[in-house]
């Protein structure tokens, strides 16, 4: 999950990365994160299922992109490592897949560099608000061939950018990609939850390092501008290509998810 810059650990305020880790049953969180997560679950009773459904989408979207022939990936706002990781899933389809994990949460960076230290994998500091810097960075450009298709994952990060400039950031990502590249994203959506839950959830995150803004389906669809959505389109997390024996089968209507392919220009 992306957090505000600069990358300095502030243990006095909860962060989205650590709240997500707590909801998934991880151990990399502080008391303030646990309290925020519990408050969030009071406001949004399905929050834990939604977190797990988000993780399920990450894995299924990665597999789908690899099956489309994507051999290199950038996971922006990757969050604290949890097995299986994006590279673990991608390499089941493409054994030599390369993955750049990007975040600006200091715990995410430290854990990622310690636990994902293997050939063809890097963990780098970056911010979704500055896509050009991510793609131009020496570790990313040195690992990935940006003249070839790339699978970009932006999972549960756009809603932590409350400003209207999100579409400009998306356009910068799109312009950096070769035809055939993919964009996977999920985003908190206001359409299928009560106004009380939306306001309650956003109120919790206003107290963290990561204020959030849930958007409408139409607004979320705008983040796929220039991409062609693959089946089943933009749907609730758990409805995006569910698989038998999925480790994260939980249902969630709190967020929408999709994968788009960049056509030839």
C-alpha cells in the first residue's frame, strides 16, 4: 500500500499497509494499526473478507496476465510480503518472470528487500503519484525491458489518492507502457455499500497516514482509459475469475476489480 512521502516510519499513526497486513492475519503491525483495523471493521463489517478477496484478486490477476504472455511485472503499492507473492504465481506460468515491487512504506520496503531477495526480483521505493520516476529508476529499468509488454498491478491503491489527478497518473503509466501491456487494479466502490459504511470507513482512514476516497463505478472505470478490459470486465473482487480451491474465496462488494490490455497504438 502506498503512503505519504517522505518514507519515514511513523509508529504513532496507523498505515494502510499495516492495517491490511492485520486484516490478512499477518504480524507486521503496531497497536495503533490493530485499533484502527478494529474500528474499520465496526464501520465496514465485511472488511476482513474484503481484504482477503483483494488478495485473491492479486493472485488471479497475476496468473491471468502471465497466461496472456506477460513475462515482467510491476506491483505498485505492493504491501507487506505474504506468500504466495506475485512472482511466485507468475513463475508457475512463466518460470523466468521478473517482478519489480514498488512501495514507499518503510516497513514494506524493509520486509520486501529481506524476504524477496532473489534473482529477477527487486523491491524499490516509489510513489504512484510519480509514475515516470518509477519507470525511469535504475533498478526497474535495469530489470525490465520497457519496450516489451509489462503487467502493472495497482491493487487497492488508487483509493488512497483522494485527489482528482488520479487520471493524470494513470495516463502517465499508460504512456510508459508498450502495446500488449496490462493494467490490473482494484478500488473501493460506493455503489454497493451504504453511505454510512462509506463515510465510516473513510473517517477511519482520515486518522491514518493514508486518507482514502471510495469512488463510483463510473469513476473507477475511468482508470482504464486507453485499455481494453478483458472478461469479465469491471466486477466485484470475488467475481473476477474465481477459481476452484481458491485460497481466498471470500465475497466482497466493497470494491471493484478488473484487468485491461493496452492495444496497439
